């Protein structure tokens, strides 16, 4: 009599491992896309030569708020508050205007304008800066781009070497 062989139940792990490999690949792709996005959109720095007679100040206009930067501190001020009382108020923007008006010749305002603020820039921030008789310049900046000013120290000796 032949012995009947026992049927052995086998579980194949290949489908599980292939699903796991696909999941890990997808997660790596998502992670790399986030990291690549950050690396491809670095903060844009504008170099300004150090000059005690020309102190730069940076603000960013987006159409409804003004972002005032003071060193490491950045304060977002709604335009309705910033323009109150002709800019003579207790907001960070009002403080900046007071500082600039106290010594107009030695301060310069860098105004970066986002695309969302192109339409009303002339009738808002530019008008106020002109009314206050401030020295300023304005430049377009991408909507999602971060920007900063880098104060460059003068070279030793001042030569053209």
C-alpha cells in the first residue's frame, strides 16, 4: 500500500515582498520630490554693500499685506493697519517709516513685489513711500520665493587687487 503524502500548505512571500518594494519606492520618490523642491527654490539673496550712510530696509508686498523684515525678525502687517494714519502707527511698518523719516538721507527701502501685488502696488505702498519722501526701489519677486538682503562687508584695504 502506498502511503498517502501529506499536502503541505505553502505560503508564497513573493507578492508581499513585491508590494512592500513598490511601497518603499513610492515613499522614496515622494521624499526626494519634497527635498528636490526645497533645493530648487532656495532663498534669493540680494547683496548690498555695507555703508553706514545708506542703511537698507526690506519689505515684501503681496497685494494685501506687507512683510517687514528687520534682521532675523519678520512681521506680516495687513495693509489696512499699515497705512492707518498715513503710516504713522504702532505697527512694524509704522516703526520702520518713523526710523526712515528721522534720517531720510541715510536709509533706503527695498520693496519686493509679488505677482499678487502688481495690480495695486502703485496705489498703495509706492504712493505712501512717495508721500513720505523716502528713498526706495522696487523689484518683482516670484510668488513663493523667499528673499533676503545680505550685507556685504567692504574688502580690507579697499583696493581693486
